């Protein structure tokens, strides 16, 4: 079980029967608004309240890596696109939908919906 705290800490709880062990996986120093696993469960997207998207690879037990950072408008949500874990789609509060290549954070395309988005 992965969960986050208001302080931006990603926790992992290994639960077996009535016992559990807690591990701190990453600290990104920004409140995390959502956690999304890739379809194959190898990558976890962390979206912050400030509009930054990080990737975390549970099998590698490393730090979270900053992938995307907004300048003009905060990311409201992000999710993996289609099968696999190479691409993600994001939407900003201002209504801009973007497709990203996760290997290096390259924006592959965007579409402006011309409306403010709320979740």
C-alpha cells in the first residue's frame, strides 16, 4: 500500500495478516495531491498541489524524479496514456491537455480546451 502525507512524503506499507511494516520511500517536500500507478505497476506518478509531476519506481527503491514542472498553470491531474508506461497525459487548471514522454519529460503535444478545469 502506497500513500502520501501532507508534507510530501511517500510511504509504503507492507501488510501481511495482522502485521505491517512502514517504509519512507521518498520526500518531495510538496503536498502530493494524487498517486497513479502505470498499467504494469512499475512506475508511480506523484502529482503535487503546486503542479509538479514526479516519477517513482518501486522496484528501484530510489528517490522520486521530477519529471514535469509547470510555469503558467498548475497540473490538476495526470495519468498514464494507453498501455505501458512510456507516456502520460496531464491537464492543467487552465484547460491545457498535454501528452508527455516519460523517459525525459518531453512534451509531445498539447490541446487547449479553452475552459477552466475542475475535478
